[in-house]
C-alpha cells in the first residue's frame, strides 16, 4: 500500500504486472512502462505472448505429429525472444516470468489468462487499428477495454515524457454507488502515478448543456437559465467529488461538450501523456454499434490510456 502524504486516500501499488508482447520488435514500450513501477519497490512482470499460424491447421497436408512439431517451433522461437528481452531488461528488484500460448486471437488469450491469474495491471502497446471508426471492426484494444479483468494500460510507441501531466476523467453526477467508488479509484490511481512520476495530476468532467439556439416548443422554459443550472450542478458535484483529494483549482476542469471531443482536446492542451478513465464491459449489438465512452475517447486520443473497471466486474 502507498499512503499519499497530502491526501487521505490509499491505493495498492501495482506489484504483479502482465505485459502483452504481440511482435518481436527492437523497442517494447509496454515493457518499458512496466519497469517504471519498479521505482516503488520490487515487482513481478509476466511477459505474455500469443502465437498462431493458420497454415498449421491444414490437416489434409500436415500430419498431427508434424503440426505439433511446427507449433512447438513457433512457441519456442517466441519463448527465446521473451528470454532475450528479460536478459536485456534485468533488474535486481524485478522478477520476470515468460509465458507463450498458442491462440489465434491475442485479445481473447489475454482475457482468459487474466481470468485464471490475478494481476494488478495489464500493459499493452496500442494496436495500429485502435482508431478505427468502422463499427463492424472490433480492434484488439477495444476487446481488452471491455473484457480484461485487471486495470489496462494502453501505451504508445513514444518514450515517456517525464514532465507530462496525468488526466483523470470522471463522472461526478452518477448516483450509482459502484460508479462513485470507481470515480475515487480513478482519481487515486492518477494521483499515485503523478506522484511516482513527479508530475501534475488533473481531473476532468464533461457534460452536455441545453443548446441556446435550439428551437423550443416550450416558450415558458428559459434555456439560458437552465443551461446555467446544469453548469452549476456539474461544478458542485465535481467539488464534492474532489473534496477528499488534493487538487489545486487550476487542475480541476468541468467542460461542456461530449467526452470524445473534449477530453482529447484538454489532454492536448495540458500536455497529458496519460488519461485515466473507467470502462464497463458491454456485449451484443449495443457494444458493436455504440461502443462505450472509453472506446470512443481512445479513438480520438493522441496519448496513452489507463482503463479501470468496477470492483465486481464480470465478463
């Protein structure tokens, strides 16, 4: 546990981390991000990789023993690569565990592994298709946002910028007790990271107010007054939420507009390297066509994302 010196909140320092390795590359940003957590003390890192070759399923061409032999060759090659990474990144306070599995879908392999094994954090490089706007495409990262059991950190190829801000995106108006706790978890995690990385923590809430130029069939309704009330309500709820957490006024942002537009814009303006937000798994047509807020924000962000789920999250 870590005790924030300027606040009452407590949170568990991530000690068991799962790092997803999808390709053999000279630079592995997900692993580099994981190693930053060793600043807080000893950690365990499991390097996880799923490999698959469709040609090995050609049963009419390859005998079963041949398929097994070739599969083991594929797995062994990736295992050697993970061991090479471990040798290169060896540190006294980091214990490494390489794991290679045979699975045609990386995201599903990760979800199954996090179901079977408990991790404080899963870290993966953002896929090249993560900004797809096609509702019929479900990128690997979107699948993990919905179903990964542990907190999920999606990172980009750039090196970490030490002076970059951490932005927590919250919904202070929720009436759900579970989501209220999630708000505090998001804030605590963002402040923990900001303290560890010696940078600033910001918090944002976005909301939509009545449009003043909208046609109205209700002449007795004062849209300007209603808009003011909505803004005041959100500001008050935000102040209630952050009262338990140390923030300067300049680090609290209540912004009118939809989150997928306003959160990325604010992240750019304050120079945020990372946005911390909550996400809830969804399935079926609603998820396919609508996605959820975290997915839509991810598609517009030019920085990294840490997604947290409620305590009782289930697939």
